[in-house]
C-alpha cells in the first residue's frame, strides 16, 4: 500500500493547520485510505506528523489491510520524514512516538491473511509539487482539513505553534511598549522597531555617531552642559555650537566635501537606510568628526 501524507497551514492571521492522507493499493491503485483533520494551534511540521500517524491508523483500518504486506508512507517534508524514523526532537514528539509504536506493531497486526507476509512500514521522503498523483490528493486533503471546522475533540496545541505564538506576542507587546515609551527624539524621527534594523550594517564608528544623534547623548553642547561636563569644547571649529544635526548645516563640513543630501531633510538622513549610508560615506570623505567638529 502506498500512503501519501501531507500537512498544510492557512496563511491568514489565526492560521489553522490541516492534515491529509491518501492511500492506494495494488497495481490498479485502488483507493484504500483518504481523510483529513482540522488542527488549530499546529504548525505545518505538526500537521505533517499528525497526517503520518492518522494515515497509518487509517491504513490499519482499511479494507485492504489484511491483504497488504508493506505500507510505504510517502511525504514531502524531509524533517518530518527523518524524525518519523529517528528520535523526535522539538514539537509533536508525542505524535511521532505514537507513529513509531504503530509502525512497529504493523508486522504483528491481527487481521493479516495467512498468505501475506508480515511486512513493514517504510517511510520515504518524496519531492513536493512534482506531480505525483497520490501526493497531490494528500495535499488537497490537507488543505480541506485546514479549511474545515475543527472537530469537537481537537488535539492540544503543539509546542511549535506555542513557540511561534509567544515570539509574535512578545514582539507585539514590545512594539506597543516602544510606541508609548520611546524617547522623544526617537518619536520625532519616527524611528520604529525593526527586527533587523538596517543601521546595524553600518560600520561601528558611523553607527555610534548615528545613535548619538538619535539619542542626543554624545559630543554635543547641550549634552555637556546638562551633565556639567567641564573641559569640553562646546563649539565646532566653524564657531557654531555642536548639535546632533550640525553636520548637516556646517559650512566647513560642506567645504570639506560636497554634501550628498540633495533635497532630503536632516531627519530623513538620520532615519532612512539610504540616508544613513550617504551619511557614512560623507563622514569618510569629509573627516567631519575627526578634524572639523572634533572632541578636543
Ligand atoms: Zn561647524
């Protein structure tokens, strides 16, 4: 018997997963198993593992089971295929272990015809979307499962799902916190949160200048005055006070190297990816903070 199993997950906000299986038997590919399950709070991985387990149970119950020697379980998820044959790690361990127990019990099944050898359950990975008919049917079943109404006794949430949901929830709350509690300068620049902030790809020296400009904590006149720093130079060599935005206005800086800002405002230079890149290159060329607006 060839048993195709598949998992699927809807891509909307409260995504639900589905498990599907489809089995055929003999040279004439007679349908021997076909079904699906709706699995809320499951990831695709979990749905794939459940599909293999439920599919195998359906194979046991099929009308052809007494006349079947080997069951070949075919699925297009490599990670799940590996774990079904080895040690489960992470999500859905319970389901994978239950699958292995059922697979080991196959040769000793009670309904086997005497003429049929005990046989074995084999797990085999197959490429997805390769036009293999049985696999397409299992995929269809899995999608049907994800779209269907959950059964009354839905299996409990899986670890993989909980892990992702927690991470998303943490991020949502942190964003809400940041929206209310970000320092004023950050709010003025509308610097939000980014999981991969573009400025982190800047060289350290420029990143330092950028963070100083954002926070106002740096070699700036106001900052030194506020904290009573003595023995600091409060003016740029052009005579104007050092401020986070002075690089943009300083005539000496402009003379040292033509500024690439164009029509962009200083806020945009400090905020955008292209702006910070241009700032970095201009700082390199003009030596602004090293010679014109230096600390001492
Ligand atoms: Zn200046």
